[in-house]
C-alpha cells in the first residue's frame, strides 16, 4: 500500500497529520477505562486515506458548497472497537471543530478481520481501497490480505439482490413520507415526513453503494453517505442544490431529522422546506435507479 501524500498541497498534508494525531489520541483515551483485555489492549493498525484525495481528483471550492471530504478508513484490532458512539464520537467531534482542519472528515472503522474477509471475497469497495488507498499510519506486521477477484456472475447476483431489496424499501419510505406530508399543517406530521425523507435518502444511498461497491457503511449520517456516493459517481451531485445557504441548510435539516425529528422538542421543519427536500429526494431516487440499472446491465453483460 502507498504511504506518500506528496501529491497533495502542504496544507492538506498538515491537516491529515493533525487528523491522525487526533484519532490516535482520542482512541487511547476511549480504551483507557475498558475492563476487557481485547478492548483495553486494543490497537489501531492502520489509518488509510481513500477516495478523491488518495486518487488526486479532489475538489476544493468551499465558497460554492463543493468541497471534497477527507475519507478515512481506520483498521482496528477487534470488531468491538468499531462502535462509533463508544470509541470514535469524541474524535469525530474534535475533527469537526479543530481550526487546523479546513474540510469535512468522514471516518469508517472496521476490524482487520472484517477488511481482510471482504478483500478475500473480492468486494469492490475494499479492492479499490487496497489499490488506491494511502496509509497515513500503520503498525507493522498487520498486512491487508491480497484481494481475490470476484466472479462476474457472483457480482451480478449480489448486486441484483441488493437492488431488488433496497429499491423496494426506498419506494416504501417515499410513500410514508408522502402520506405524512399530506396530513395537513401539523408539526408532528411534518416532522414524521422529514424523518421518512431522511430514511428514503439513506436507503437511496444504500442502494447505490451496494450495487456499485457491494458495501454500505454502518452509518445513518446522510452527509457521509452522500460524500461516499458522490465520490463514486458525480452524477449524484445533481440531486442536492448547494449554491445558496438555504440549499445547504435544508440538507443539514434533513440530516438532523434522523434523531431530532423524533426526539427533539425544538425540531421543526416548514412546509416549503419539506417540499424542496421531497423534490431532491425524488430526484435522488430517479438518479440512483438509473445508475443502478446501468451498473446491473454492465455486470449482467460481463457475466454472460
């Protein structure tokens, strides 16, 4: 695996060094009070940069709402250490607030066994990381497995099943959102509509990522899912306007709906915001279905 980030400007190199420092520091704090040996003695084996900054096709236009995120894979010694809430929440919060880091950061955390099992199965997401990823930090003697090629027929079969399941679920979330939105000018129903739209967006990204990469991260954060998906397919950008502060605020409100629309007494969404978000999610669904159909045709052709 590559280890150099000389292709990046010095500013991004400094940011990545700071990121690695924060992640390792907060992980050590998180396991310090653990009682079980496999947690107390847990290790970060690797911090791997993947996505656009690893491939050198990143975008940096924050004023226009278009800025590539840093995508990081953290490989740990045990699956129990992958829980974001228990071990990585504080680290995520620090990276979002640190003045030395000027762009959004997405982290996914997996055990070495999980990663190597996926590589041996030939899953595309992981083989791409093994090929293009850059190790920002790694302990010796914990290598990634050599990727095994996935047969075309197996890839098509898996992607087809994912599409059938996720597209059906997506249609149902859209129906629930539409039903809630039609119940009149009632705050509770609007909030329920926002939650269902969030679930529809999450499922749309799950559908795309599973068909395209055979992988979906353990996350309900649609900002992370959007970033991972758009990194694979720029045509998805069209679903979400970013040109104005209002556009960006609406997406943020939808992101918050997963928790706050159900549990926060202060969460509220207006009718116009709900209509705009519903239109974006409907467009997202349309694009995802088209992209997945295109991908399935490619896989079917290869299998035949």
